[in-house]
C-alpha cells in the first residue's frame, strides 16, 4: 500500500475545551425494585411480547429503502448505503460522497461534500469520518431505581456491550458515559461506565439549561429533542459521522471541517452549539458532538497504540506528542498500519 493509501481518516474532537468534564459519582444505595429484563432497542419491529408481566415494544425503524452508492468520488443525491471491500456498510448523507482513495470502514471511512475529493483534502471539501455504533440504545423505561439501572449497565459492560444511550421512564434518552484505563501491564483497555444518578450534572442533555440570554430561542426541552433525534438516527444507521478536522468558520461565519484552517476557540458551549448547526448541505444538517458520541468514538479507537510513548500506551489514555495544532495531524496504528489521523474536540457531526 502506497503512502497516500496509508493516510487515514478519523477525526474526533481535540481542540476546544468545551465538552464535558467527566467525574465519577458514587451510587446511592436504596431499596431495589423487582428485577426487570434488559430491553435492547432495535430497528426491527416485532409483535408485542410479555415477559415477567412486562410489555416490551420495539420501536419501528424508519424502514428506508436506501439506494446503493457504488462509486467513490460521486456525490449522493439522497441518503445512500455504501458497502466497503469487507462488506461493512455505512449510510452516506445526501450531498456527500466517499473520497476517491478511501479505505475500509475498519480503517476509518471518509466522506466529503465536494466530488472527487481525497484524503489529502485537495478539493477542500468538508470531511467526516464514520463511527460505527454496535448498540445505539437500551430501553430502561421500566426502571425508576438508580441502583437497578446501574446494575443493568454493569451487566452489559461485563459482556463487552457499550450502549450509547438509554431510554428513560419519561420516554426521553440520556447519554451513557464511559471511562477508560490501561490494565494487565498495558495489554488491554478496561472500559467502565460512569454511574447513573438522577442528579448527574455531567450527563448531556440532562445538564443543559435554558440559556436565552446566551443563545436565543434555545431551551433545555429543545436540547432534549435534538438528542432524542440523534439517538433515533444512530439507531437506524448503526453509526454516525464525525468531523475529520477541528471546527473553523469561513468568511461568512459558517462552520466548516477542512484541512489547514484556523480553528474556532474562545466561544461558549451554547454558542458553539449554534455555530455547528450552520454547516448544512441540502437536507443534511450538522450538530455539536454529544459526550456520549465522543465516548463511542473512544470505544471504536480503544485498540490504537501511541508509539510516541515509552511503553506504547493506548492512544485514548495517553495521546502525548500526537497532536499538531496547525493541521491537527497525528500518527496512529490501526489494523497493523501506520496512518495519519485527524482529530477534533468539540466539533460537529452529521
């Protein structure tokens, strides 16, 4: 594989100090309610079932009959499905196309909103990377006790399943947050979850408030609606797209994700949230990345090593000497290749 093919692909937020500060909260012990089965939210509809006197209804999929996008460099006229050389699939949004020299989804699939763009971003299109999500959400709507929710989450994590969100009793979704540590003499990454509490101020969108004085017309209810819509989209697509480059703005103030641009800094989370929404292409819109999406990107990257550290530590626990704030270029190993990866913190997704 030539050097150009070794250039990858993934961009995941690195610059703006706007996204959540994760803290560990202790579980408040209380009396447990009757144990209920975990319900995985699926995109396949089935007949209502009754188990242990609990009615379980899977939400239906959007049931889209999406066309195939077969040619790299071609812009999709509508939401389309791209299948890589390994048979893995990604849903490409309207107005975007897979770059001409893209690798596989396992390497990090890159799209651009400019036809015939490439991994070097020579056409200066806005570029995004596909983040697969194996288990977008779980249905905890029958649980009201914090201990029971945490116990169910623990069971999932022990079986190496890492949901992005959970449906609560009020029908809304809350993000599931994780922490990562290197264990067994730096031979593997341990993934654990941040314990759920009703008052957890770190968990988006629950910690967002009405800020009309900062951002006109935005309320905590609207943030919740945005998050619900995001979860439903990820449930349907089994993944999401994340900006390959740090957020910058063009001469009109519109957000962009392009190489070698001056990144946006010194702006509040709420104003950045509005800024990210200005990156649009037809029916395709963008949003600020949520904390639970960030953690899903980290889960996807958890096997990557940092060769700039003495003990080749895992990248997600020690990214020392991997950043380059001029063009956000870093080195990483993935799938036994040395590749170039673009990272972003506090950026957008589509």
